[in-house]
């Protein structure tokens, strides 16, 4: 008998197009793992509303754009399940059930919530924002996901989910899967401006949808060694964003580029051109796939709908079993 594959659930908030930081941090790994795991990808539009509830038009467009990003980098719709979060009834129901077991103090002391509230300048958090970990636990467990790929910053959410599931199972004798974190070992990509993080709202990102000319222009603007005011002056690769990108996207030439920089045998303009060429070589296949799906928008809609239908079938079966155990199923 063929062993059933473990299920992975991951996804992205639909608040804009994805960028190279997302590719290095998660998308590349998802492409590699899609043949090994039963992969569910969540277009997290409900979670996007926790911070962008006043701009639903952005969220609506981003559902389509993020799906395009998924498909363009090589995630195969015949293998992975792309799900629109708001279309899955079981997620909403589980969120309500889980909220009954979760105290406000627990949520207020969640380190990720505290950090994000500070970043957004929220002194008075909405119910939805504060309850983000509860909603995320429902995302993870509606389909009994086994593994959740995350970075260090998301570990508190996974631990919260595990404790919540454990308590729920003990109280109602349910059999909801207690998920495990699959810790990402991918490097963090800094912004072109030298900021520690590439971000949608920071204006320092190369988007997966950028054309070759845009990528080249953005790379030209990237921060290098500010003390190097002439080609004849030796550079310091350790403080150069472009060098960091070479290390990730051009590893075979990285050591030689560092040596040339330190010996003043290559200038920043030439170094940036090498990087731009490398990035465009990586992204050209993405652009080709994206162009196809952009001209077949209805096919993208059908992919999302089919994935959401599959998720609803699984979720409805699980929620029916949970309600029976809770003695609230009529």
C-alpha cells in the first residue's frame, strides 16, 4: 500500500504582489517540496483584512496577483491546491470554536502580535487583528495539516496552535492533527536600500512580476559601499547589498566578485550589471509563465475555485466530525 503523503499548509496574505524575498524565503522551497508533500497554498484574504480592511479593492486584485506569482515560479496547479481563505466555511467555523478557548490576555502577550501591532502603529487593536493567531490555527487545522513551513518569527503562532489543538482535543475528544513547524533555513533577503528586510510597503523590493528593464533599473539604485567613491578605491563587500544578492543568486561567481571588489578590479556599475543579468536570467521563465496566465485569466479563476472547492470538501467533512464530538451536530 502506498504511504499517504504528509500535508503541508502555507500561504501569503493578499496585500500585494510577491517579491524576490518571498521567492528566496518560501516560494523556491515550495516548488521543491510540491512533489514530496500534499501541498495546500492559502490565499489569505481574511488575514489581509486585519490590516487592510479599508482597502478591499487591493485585496481583491491581490488574490489574483499572488496566484499568478505562485503559478509563474513553477507551482503546478495539477499538484498543489491553491485555496482562497474566505471561501472555506470550515475555517470560519473553527475560528469561532477556537476563540471560545482562547483568552484575550494570551493573545495580547503573543510576541508576534505585539511586534506587528507596533510596526503598524496600532495602540487600539481590532478584534480581528488581535485574534489573528486563532484564525491562523483554523487555517492550519481545517485540513489537518501536518507541517507548517515558517521562519523564526512565526514559531510563537505555531506553538499557540499546538497548545490550542491539544486542549481542544482533550476537551472534546476530537482528533485534530497537532501540527509541527517546518523551520525555514532560507536566507533573508535585504531590501535594495539596505533595510534588513525587503518589504511591499518599503519601496525596496524587486517584484516577481517586474520586467527586465525594471529589474535592471532597480539594481542600479541598490546601496553599495558608501565609502567607495571611485573605481580605484578598494570596496568592502560586507557592507554592500549587491554583494549579498550575488551570494544568494550568483554563488558560483560570488567569491571572485568579492576578491575583485576588494582589489578594486571591478566597479559598482559593472558589478550591478552582472547581478541584473543574473536576476533577469532567473526571472525570464517566471515572466513566460506569467504572460500565459495573464492572457488566460479565467483559467486562473478556475484553479482558485477548484482548490477552494477541494478545501471545502475536506473542511466540511472534518467540521462535521468535530461538531459530532462537541455534541452540537443536529
